[in-house]
């Protein structure tokens, strides 16, 4: 699945998780994420929108909607909109406890950013996801909602940057940018509540483009004074950067598959959309990295010495 969705966006890697997957979608079954606190989208009133998957409130959408290609991330081929053979009638994954061992690493790293439960519990509230007519619409809406939720996640992450809270005397651009981010987030949040036909007619590329501009400005503001090398969009697969000083680097959309980043200093590095599959982050410092997602960490390797942003958890498969 992969790049089909990406092509719909402004062309740049605004988002992260995508690079981590092996195909258009990948999916999850990571019901365990439900209990974790996630970011919530800005709203102009009403309930905050949760931006982390809660599989218990979904109907296995990421196990049905995307197509899989047999690869290092998926043990099987699966056409789009067909349930995975491991998905039960209760919409639970039958091999959830051993996804990596069974060759479904892509499932273990996927996050819908809470889109699954939004579609099932809000867009199609009260409707039976097993009903064929409902299921057909529900499956069509899910990819749209996922992009909206991913946008909300990035905008929320930007609003949490300490640089956006600096007083006007210290950083005059901070407050106006925070206002723009907040407004964009509220507008996207409003879109998530549209009915299915309206959701399906959205011009998502336009929304990604606007968000990307704001996110770039937020990144530049956050990295002002600490800007490091610009590797945006570069292919650094397998690169040896052990112990490298990458503070303030732009790694937006950078391919870092299998890169050696052991003990690298990635504080204030912008990791938006960086492909960290199998990158070695042992001992690396990501404590202040910008726009790093849980999916990126889950796809990488690391250890107990890797320093993480406070909002993210250490993947269980990392070495101790
Ligand atoms: S292996 Fe499990 S988590 Fe992955 S797609 Fe199939 S049912 Fe879903």
C-alpha cells in the first residue's frame, strides 16, 4: 500500500508512519495500544479526538481494507478489502501475540491514529460493520479518515513544541503560528465528523499541503539556532552514522532503512516521515526529536539506552 496514499498528498513526507509500512496499508491488531494515552486533536468544543488506535472499538478495518504484498513485513499476499486470513469473526487477530514471529512485522508497527474507532463509532455509529452494505462504505471511508487523523496527530505534535510557547518578546512568530496550527487542527477535526459521502469527496491533498507548510514552519522555529545538516528526502539506507551529531538535522522523508545510528545525537532532529525500518538506534538520543511516531520506533531497533521522547514507549522487541 504504500505509496498510493502518499501520492495523494502534497508529495512530501509529512507523515511518518507511512514509510514504515510495506504496503498501502498495513494494519494492525495491536489491541494493546488501546490502553495507552495518545495525543488528542484540537477541537473547538466537543470531545477531543483520540489519535491512537483503539482496536477494541474498531472492526478490524486495517486487517481488511489494505492490500498486502508478501515481503519482509507481511507473510502473505492479500487483496484490498478482503479480510486477512488471521482475522476472526470477532474482528480480533488470531496471531496477535506473535505477529513478528509469524512474519507480520508490518502489522506490529501500524497505527491508524485512531481512525478505525472514529469510523466505526462516529461515522457509522450504531450500524453493523458485518452488514455487507455498511461494510462497503465503512471500508471506503477508512483510508480517508486515517489521513485526517494522521494530519491531526502532526498538528497536535507541532502544538506541543516548547518553541511554540515562547513569549512574543523572545519569539514573535510563535503565537501567530500556534494560532494557525490550532485553527487548522480544529478545521480538520470538524472534517472527521462529516458523513460518509462528504468524507469521500474531500480533497485531501489540499489539506496535506496546508498542514505541511505549517509543520515546516513549526520545525524551523523549533530548530532555530540548532539547525543541523539537511538530509531531507535523502537515501541514507544502510548509512553508517554511529555516534553522529545530528542535532537539529532535517531528516524529513529521509530513507534510513538499516542505518547505523547507534549513539547518534538526534535531539531536535526533524524525523517527519523518515523511514527507520531496521535502523539501529541503540544508545541514540531521540529525547527531543521532532515529529517522531511510535510506528517509527516500532519499526526500528534500539535498546535500553536509547533515549525517547516522553510521549512514546520503548518497543517490547528492543534489546535490554
Ligand atoms: S495478521 Fe493479524 S493484525 Fe495482521 S492483518 Fe492479519 S489479522 Fe490483522
